[in-house]
């Protein structure tokens, strides 16, 4: 799980919620998944969590 948290923070912290939603719609996570050694589904889930966290702020 630490890998997912690090991935989400490193990859998505500077994006707006709208940009994050577009990333999910485009469903293209292969480069990030390879870089972080996680699955594309885990990338998508981490991004969904990041959106929820940003919406809390």
C-alpha cells in the first residue's frame, strides 16, 4: 500500500480534480504502472482515492 500512496502523491498531487477525472476517463496508466511496479488497476484506484482526498480539502 505504501507504493500506492507514494505513487498517488508523486503522480497526482499537482493535478486538479478535473485533470484527475480526465486521466481516469482516458484509462491510460501503463507508463505509471511500469514506473511504480504496480498494476494499471492499482493506478486507477490510487487516482480515485486522490480525488476523494482532494475533495475533502
